[in-house]
C-alpha cells in the first residue's frame, strides 16, 4: 500500500463534488491501494472547508453532502501526527502558507504521492521527486491510469 497525501480540494472533488478524477482517486483509497494520511491540522482545514458548504451561499447546493464527506474522511483517512516544519535548507516552501502542511506531511511521512490541484504545490513537484514524493493533480494521475508500485 502506497501512502498518499490529498489536499483539501482533492478530498472535496472526491467526496463532495464527485469529480471523475477525484472519484477515481478516492476509489484507490477505498480499495486499499492508497493509504490516505491525514494529520490534525489537515482535519481542521477539512472541517472548516466543509462548514463553508453550509455558510457560503454559492456553496450551499453541496451542503447536504457535508456530513457524509466528514464521515468518509474519518473512515478512510489514516491519522498521523502533525508534521514538523521542514528544515529551512530544503527549498520546499509553498507560496501559499496554508498548503505547507501538505508538503511537510508528504516529506515527513515519506509518502509516495501528494495529490493536489493547487499550483503552489504542483510548482514544487520537481523538487519533491528526489525525496520520493510524486506531486501531481488527480487529472494527471488519471491520465496515467495507474499507481505504480514503489
């Protein structure tokens, strides 16, 4: 089983918006091929974003999926501790501070995959590869159609 980090938008694509690439990736988690690692800071962000489905008028049409998405995250996410910050010597700083936890967790847990649609994370893909982390979007992964053995 390959460890993976899913950023919040990827989780929403899978559990709320039913995006085809997100659902395909989620099926890998549900089947046990991917082990989705989630730490308390990421859980807090997910809870906040799911809460926005009910609070923000332009997102309310998905509010009915919020509770089921939270339950699925609790069922499929494998809890781990919050990661320590990466050493300043590693050039892996996201331009979006909210995304840094995903990078820190992927490197700290030696996850094989970091799935994101966020440009700030994807710009670091080349620098993450030597550390054993493949950062890519679910759509790019789906185009490749397989998760290779590590």
